[in-house]
C-alpha cells in the first residue's frame, strides 16, 4: 500500500541533503488525513535533528492541489458508529495532532519551503501559513471556507487572519471567500510567486546552491526564489480580494456581529462586485454558530500567542464536533451532498458561546502550563 506522504532526501552538489515531503493523495486533492499528519510530524521532527538535512521542501502531488483541507468525512462516519465519549477522543486526537504539526512548521528551526500550487484550503493553509518560505503560483486558489461546514477558520487562522490588513482577514473568515496567489502575497500569507511550470525543476535548482548548513543558506534561498518570482510576474493574476479592501472595511465596520450581518443583508452590490455578493451569500448561508465563533476569535486572538490560539482552537473544534454544527455540515456538503444543512439556532442568552470555550473532559493537551 502506498504511503499518503512521499518522503525522500535529495542530495545537493555540496554533500548535504534536502528533505522532500510530498502529499500524495491527488485523487482526494491531497486532503489531510490523520496518517498524513503523523508522517509529517515524525519526519519533520527527525529531520530537525539531522545535521545532513539543510532544507525541507513541502509540496503536493498532482496538478490540481497542494492540499484541499482536512479529511473531515471521517468525523461523520465516526459519529454514526461510536459513543459520544469515543467521538470526543477521536476529535481530540485528530485536531491536537493537526495543530501540533502546524505549530511545528511555524517554529521549525531549518529553512522550510512550502509550495501551494493549485488548491490550498483549510488544513492546507494550516500547513502553508507557518512555513518560512511560502510560495504561490498563478494556479494558487486559497480559502478558509469552514463557515460553510459548521466549523470555523482553525489551524492557526485565528492568529493569522486577525493580523491581516484592515478587515480583510475577518472577511475571508466570515465569508469563506476565495483568493489567489497575488492576494496571499499582499495579505502577508505568502512570500514569493513562481510559475507553476517551474515547480518540477525547483528541487534540482535548490540542490545546486552552495549549502553550508549555516544562516547564510537563507540568503541563498531568498535570492533563488526572488529570481523565480521575477520571471513569473507576467503570469501571476491580478488579485481578487485586495482591490475591494475599502469596500470590505466599510461593510465590516463596527464591533457587533449582528450589525455586520444586517449591513451585509441590506447591501446592494454592483455588477463588478459579483465576487463580494457571492461571498456575502456564503456568509449568510453559513452556520450561525460558526459565524459567532469566528467573530469572537478574530478580536480575541490578536492579543494571544500562537500557542494560546492553538489551545483555544482545540477546545472550539472538539466542541463543534460534539455540540456544534460540524457533523451536520459535513453531512450536507460531503456525504448526502444535498447542500441543505439544518443549522442550530443561536441561543438568545448572552453567554451561550462561553460553553464552546470549555474543555469537555480532562485536560486540554495543548493548553500551555
């Protein structure tokens, strides 16, 4: 049976090695499963201690996607088969391991290059966002669409969306709007662009660099990626979201979610704002619980460390599985595909959301001590 992540070490001309991790389930758009997460964790941890490895390249197999998100169908099937406590254990283990690998990438001590060629959404952005060198192409298509499936932007998104310019991060989280590589660079979520056609030769190009295993290697990588970006500039598309920043900031002004939802509902969009109108519809059709969590997280996470954000997200994600709309969202979008989720109504008592921030059983394994 083929491993879902290809692991190899590519020799450089100067006697070092580049570690290569390729998500290799292209039929599922490289959707991130628990076995894939475990392979990434074990391999990256090992390579971080190996002096022969001077750089890591993380990429996806196939032409369509880097990673389209988490393999979330398993939650629906698990819920049909096990007790509530066993479902809690499964959700705890899945999300804790996913967030640990995301956090490891954010703090990785060796140069880590991630190429998001094609679709990169949800859990894929979780892997991509923390890399030291985040590379997009003219084919990159990104989104955090969790509001449409009864979750909320997790995988560290509470942290990076709240640090984007203006209210653009809030818009992306609240609406699940898609954006491209040019947007990602402008939003601070990507560092470099390159032509998709150059991806096949990237590893060989990197192998030619005079690696030393020292800090100077980072200048070599930056220089090479800058040259690739310059060559790719004519190919990169115009941004999809950035040109609408002023409009988005106005639409999302204020500090109450209901006020924003009322404004979105009442807004008339011009024909040239079709993308905004579509994003508005996704927001209004999404889970009310998801919108409420995203709203609180956006304002709260800007004052938190990354570790604190991941701990909160673990609590929230587990509770979305146990008591929220996540299982219903997976059913409607991915299992029955009727696209008619039966969302729970948000309760009127002011502190109902506090329950989603309470850890259900025992100790949160990601809570800083």
